[in-house]
């Protein structure tokens, strides 16, 4: 019986990508704490430089809180077209080594280099060469994780950040996972980690000691997934064409909206933006979802599924408007978004959707 070769997977993760691009393009920002997105009175931080992170500033944090943590924080307007331009240059470097590149976002991707264009048997050396080329040709630093599957490579890439890499060899995978805090496991969020802590599961070793039955009892279908992960079993292939499950557009407002009439005006613009994205990628869908984020940062979604596919801005707006009036708003609104799912194709080119901020 023929055995499959051990896979060699690299996860490349750019270091503080948006913030690093801004510091590269504007030398006066180098070495300073900056936040991309948000402001000291409004909005949400999209990315923070490492200088800002030292103060506890993180992405998805309100601008008000970020400024409170770092009085010298400099807010910078996002330039997503520029980030996409840089991302495409980095992607071209990846493709010099393998066609099996799975982008997760503008700033990270998986590469399967088991068989590669350079004929180099060392994934560790390939990762080092890729990181060197990114620095020399683009001007930014990247970190990388190298291992036998995507799950372990993803964890490893965070190990020696920034501007570092870590290889977890096949015979090291299980012991590496056993020694990790379960909150470090990619895919185990804060809520699940807390639940595991309450069950006495603090490390990978603790997780490995639990039976399939125990894990399925407490975590349902995910239990089997965790059972395999801690044993280094994760067979998901690197997929160059990831399935697009939904496409969305959303806006954060400078001033909270209190009237549905004003919200309607914003939804028109959001529907137009979403329609442009859908038409560009030749995608349509049946399920329209309205996303609402209130002034207290709580979030609500309202959805409806149509019997036919749509991508037209007028139909997107009409359905989003219907959802808007489905029930009364519980508070003033700081963000609105429209997404379309239940799409007309199973395999489409990945659509990278970024938040649009108003300043």
C-alpha cells in the first residue's frame, strides 16, 4: 500500500500589515504608535502598529479606548486599495514557489510546498527565502509557521512574531500541541476556552486525556474535531480557490443614527457598493442579511431568503429596507451592513471584503 508523502505547509502572516504599510509609505510614522481606522472620538481600530500594541491597543477596539490606553496614539485613515496592491505583490512571490496558495485575507496565506517549483525539499528554507524576498522586494517583514498541516502551521507562525519563523517537525507535532494552552489553538475562541477551563482542560495534554465521548458530550460535533486536532490530525488541503460563502459591505458612521429615515439613505450607498462587488465577481445570492451595530457595540442581524438570485442594487436595498423596519431599533446605530449569502455557485474566486470607514 502506497503511503502519502508528509505534507509541507507554510503559513505566512505579514507583521502588523496595514500599520506597517502606513509606516513604510510615511517615514515620519516609523517607530510611533499608530492605529489604522477609528479616531479618538469615533470608530473602531482596524490594525495597530507594534509600538501601539505595547500599550494594549488591538484591532476591533474602539478608538476611544485605544486613545485612553495610549495618549500619543496616531490615527491613520485606512487605504485598502494600497493594501490590496501590496498584497498582490506578495501573492506573486508565493506563486513563484507553488500554485497551491490559499489566501485567508490580504495579509496571510497558506502554501503547500510538498512539491514546489524550486525543487527545494526544505519547507523551512523556502519560508526563509520567501520572507527575505518580501522584505527586499516589498519592504515589509513577515512571519511564518511551517509544519505538516494548516492547523499547526497557523499556530507556529505566531510563535516568533514579528519577523520570525518556527518549524514544527512531524515528530514534534504532538508534544508541541500537548504543551500549549488551549486558548492558543486556532479555532478555539474565548468562550470555548473558558468552557474548557471550567472542565479542567487547560493545556493540549489535558485535552488529549479526554475521550471522544466526553468531548462530544460537552462540545457536540466540535468535540471530534478537537479530539483530532490535539493529536495533530488535520487533513484540510490548501485550496487555491476557496468557496465564497457570502459577500458584504458595511459602513461605520461618524455620528450615531437615531432615525430609520437617515439609515435608509446609508443603506442605498451600501447596497450600491455591494452590488458593484457582486457584479465584478459575477456572483448573486438568495439570502439578504442586514447587520446592525448599536452605540453600545452590541450587534444584531436580520435575514430573509428569496426564491430567486439577486445582485441588483435596487433589490438589495428594498430587501434590506424591509429588514430595517422588521422591528424597532433598541438604540442609536453606529454601523450598518448588508451581506448576501446562499450564493449561485459553490466554487468562486475568493472575494476579499474590507470594512469601509467614514471620516
